[in-house]
C-alpha cells in the first residue's frame, strides 16, 4: 500500500520555487493540531477574561445597561461610527 502525498510549492527569497512532498497523513495530523491549538487559544482567552476583574466589571455594567434599556441598536452604532 503506497503512502499518498501532496506536493507543496514555496517561493524562496530569490523567487525560486521549492517543492516538497508531504504524506497526506502528516498534513491531516498538522490540520488536527492546528484545530486543537485554535480551541486551546479560545479556551485560554475565556479563562484569562474570567480572571480579569476589570473586564468582568465592564461586562456587568454593560449587562445592567442592556437590562435597563440603555443599550443602542447595533445599526445605529455602525452608522455613527461609519461602519458598513
């Protein structure tokens, strides 16, 4: 049974093209590792924010404003900031 591979081309400093064949199984593992790292980054960010007392105070204040009806519609904010 042969090990399928993909060719990857890379332009070097002198615009030469280098080609490397990498087994598909290795590319799949690299993709899985990248996905796992992205999940890790998201969870780490959530954890760090959950420990930030200033951030939590701002979120509580924003929630209070929202419940009290002091929040503005997103479309109005976008228009005010000239965002599409």
